[in-house]
C-alpha cells in the first residue's frame, strides 16, 4: 500500500481597507462586519488585536530556471495509482459519479499533544463513534515537539490514529530557509517521535509546514529524498467547488495563496490541500484552519449550522475530502467544541460519510471504490489490524530537562513525558535524542542516486542515522 502511494463569491473589501499580502502578493480577503484582517497572522480578528504590515513591497527574486518549472496537467500521461491531476483540481478520481462514492472527512490536529488538549481529543474519538463498517473513526495529528507529551502521542498512535510531523520548533520564516534546516526540522521531528513515542518512521507518511507556509521547492525535495508520501501545507483560496488531493507531477491546479508553493515537478508526491472554509453569507469569514474563522460569538447550535453548511458544499457537489484542521484553540471555547460534537454526530447519520486518516484517504484515491464496495474494503477495516506502535506504559517518566536555544545564553527548564528513559537534555534541533551533544544528528539520504543530503531524485525512503537503532520496546 505504502509503495503504491510513495510512487504514486460576492462583496469586496471595504473602501478604506487595502488587500492583505502574502510574500508581497495581494489577494482579496473578506472579513465579517466589525472585524479586521491581520497582515501578520493572516486571519480576521478584532481591531485592537489586528496588526498591519509593513510587508515587503515586492516578492523575493526567483532563481528558478524556466526549464525546471512544472508543466500543466497532461491527462494522457497522468494515471492513477501513481499520478493524479486535472485542470482545476475539482474532478472526482476516475470520473466516478459523486453520488456513488463515500464522503471522506479528515479530522486533523496541529501542534503539541498535551494536557491542554488530550482529553478534548479523547472526547472526539470516544470509542462510540463508528464508520459505516463498524470501525472507530480516526484522525491525523501533525505533531510539533515543544511541550508534547510523548506517552499521549504513543497512545493515539497505538489506537490507529495517524501521526505526522509539523517540525520541532515551529519557527517563523522556515519557508525561506535551506535544505539542511528543513531536514533538521522534519526528519528530526520524525526521529523524536520514534525515539520517545515508539512510532515507527515507516508509519510517519506526511508533513505540514508551520503556519501553512510551504518551503517552496526545498521542502518538497526533503519529502522526496526522505521517503514521505504526502504534504498538507498548501491552502486553497475560497472556491465554490472544493479541490481534491493531487500529485505534484504537474503545476498545482489553483492559486498559491501563500506564495511559497513548489514550482518544480515532484512526481508521485501527494498534496492534500486545505480548502478554505466559509458559508455563503461570509459570516465567520474565510479560513484554512477551523479555529481561524470567527465563530466566537456563536452558540453551539449556530456553530453546528455553520459547519453543516460548509460541509454540504462538498457533499452535494464533488465530494472532495472534507478536511477539518484544528489547533487547540478550538477546544478552549465550549460553544465551538459542543458545535463540533453536534456536527460529527449529525454527519454519522449519513450512510456514506467516513472519518479516516489522510493515508487511508489517499489509499482510496489511488484506487477508488464506490460506497457499495466499501463494506469489506481492506485498507479501512479494523478487524485483526494492528499498528507498529505498541500500547504505552501506564506510568510515564516525567522529565524536567535543561533547555537553551542555540541563539540564547539563557537556560531554562522544559518538561516532557515519555515511556522511555529521560534524555540528558531537552531534545532539539541537531540533537533529537537529547544526548547533550550539539549537532549530533547526521541525516543521510539513502535514496537512489547518492548518499549525501539532497543527492538523488528517487523517493526510496532515506532514513536518518538516529533512527537506525532498531524498534524500541
């Protein structure tokens, strides 16, 4: 399965407002009445909290050679299971009738997993909510390092939820950094997850860039060189018809809202985009993350109605996967949390709605089946299936660890929980195992064509040296 995947709108801005910019590129953004667009954080908020530029007046100079640029979709040369594209990204795989396919829902969660959110996540995945085949609903967690509880991460992984990476440090400006920085952040995070949560590197298939700012071609070269299957960092501007996941064999089929999307071809690498969430009235605004839409003054019924209308744009059109990306923020507001639970319970009354992981969704897309064929569909079954991640310990080690960022002379303490021995220092960039030896990590690309960083063009799955110590128990 993994081998196949691995190859494989209305009113304008107010007259007194200027269009917001991303990397110097202006685009229209609609905010609800009384709210203002934050040029730094890229979402609507209250006037006292909104921050305006200054931003660069011109985009950064490009050094791409025109001969390297990705071409437009060529349907004659792009076929599933290894390639998928179409003119605008809205077509159903293999031309299936939307009424005959499942509506996939992707619950994704960004950031650290810890006491601030873990019990809220457990309420979503309560063991009572089932897919039509009787299996528990599942989600995908894009984990960042700082403040994560790795015993809790291991619990989620052992229960069949998907664990993906969202960097070690969540640093701002990573989109402008080089290959080594991206390798350190992403492959280092994968090494941390294996070493402290026992999540096999072979089960970590995807990544998401911090703040949905893809790293241009550099990030996708890391994906290619180190054996990831997909990225989920590219946000799609508000579109009447949502966009399906696609491979990066060809040019992306929509506007690049961030301005930092890849421009070259990366054959067989999947992009699972974040379609903008909105309702026709524009109440709540537009947002890639659910918690960035302004629903704070709504009660639970209104939140439910908003989510229902947003979802139905998918369900009654092309049934593109309905991704619901969350930060912890959503679960800190009771009305939002209650509205989400109402929505999930309602969606489960529909006979063709499935809550699956991103990897499960991509497995279906590479070889799509009709709803009638899903009863015994092996990739979505749970009977007899086990993950490579064992159940965690009952009593984790609570580690108080010295921590000093490389750019600071001030040391403080970071706390971490894991079923394994506490490291010498807090794990960080260059020292994912927390040995206390700066620059210990030596990531070696083992893909076809070479053994040095960035060498080779295959996606045969380079693994970092720190992961070579075998599975932990």
